């Protein structure tokens, strides 16, 4: 595989490196920016063929495929002045930064692909949405759990909005734990049980022969506990509020 550069070594940049090295192999060569210096240094110590560069320009110069994983609000400062040859391939992980905007910032005619890798790429267990389809980029993410190319940036932004629901899910689980603790259950015991409960939900999602609606129905009995919580708490106003929140996020991403 071609040489890979990563500008912005945060959680996702680190997960990509760990995923590429999870089989113990030494290739491809990976070049890291000093942005996120502690994580970059730790990765270079752990893995053969992973090097920390002196600046972002060195990352671009040494790599064939450059992954940009900086925060949206920082991208002009971090990327301004970089010289990116047309022979490079640029992969942007920045939500809300359109391809045309990034192309103007980089002043390059190099192919630019947007992608949404999730932390589970470190275990090669997550499908990554890409736009537009690009053979080398899709092959990279296929190695990390799968690639899901979409036709245009409008569709891409819908998937990007869906990723904004992650921490709400964790907060929901934390609320369940707090509720149990409020009824006399030890917080540690409640935490252990809630984690176990929803790990089993995750396993059920592996059954792709059933739709999500079918999975919900199969885990309910008429007038049972699950049906009661779904219909009294996650009711139509609740579902509408969630859809409206996602619509607002999608508007910002566009």
C-alpha cells in the first residue's frame, strides 16, 4: 500500500494507525504530523514504520495519501500555505468542510475524498462512509472494516449527522445507571449490568437478516416491560424532537 500521512493525530488518527498495524505488519509507512504530539510520539514508539514529521509540509511531501483529521474550526490555520502536489490523494475527515472549500484552502487539483471513520477502525470493525468513491481510499478503509461510498456530499452529510448521535447513546446508558443507583443499587453494580445489557443489544445488530424494526418487535412482548418504556418514553413527540435535532445538525453540516 502507498505511504500514508496523517495531519492531526487525535482519537481517529490514532485509531487508523492502530487498525493498520493490528496484524503486526510494518507496511504501509505512516508519517504523522506533530499536531497531537504526545499521541504521535507514542505511536511511533509502538509501531515500526511510523514516524513523526517536523511539520505538516513534511507529512505531505513524504506521503502519497494524506489524511486530514484536524478540527473544522482549525483547518485554515493548520493547512494554510501547504503545498499539495496534484499527484497526492487527500482524504478529509473534517465534518462540515465541503470538498470545494478544502480545495480552495489547499490550492490543489489533487483528488479529495471525504470520509467518516469511527473509532472501531482500530479493531477493523467499522464501515467508513466515503465520498466520492475512490479506488485507493476505498481499499484503505476496506482493510479497516469496510468502505461505503456514497454518490454526493448531500448524502454524505446525512451520514455525518448520524455520527452525532454517539454520545447521546452513552449519556442514555449513564442515565439508566444513575436511575438504578438512585434506587439503592451500587453504582458499580448498576454500571456493570447496563454495560452487559447493551453489549447483548450490540450482538443482536450483527443479525442483518432482520430490519431494525423487526429486532425491536422481536425483543418485545405485548404489554411487556420493553413495550411500556418504548411507548411511554420514546413516544412520537420524543422521536420528532430527535428528528428535528438531526435536521438542525444537517443544516449546519451543509
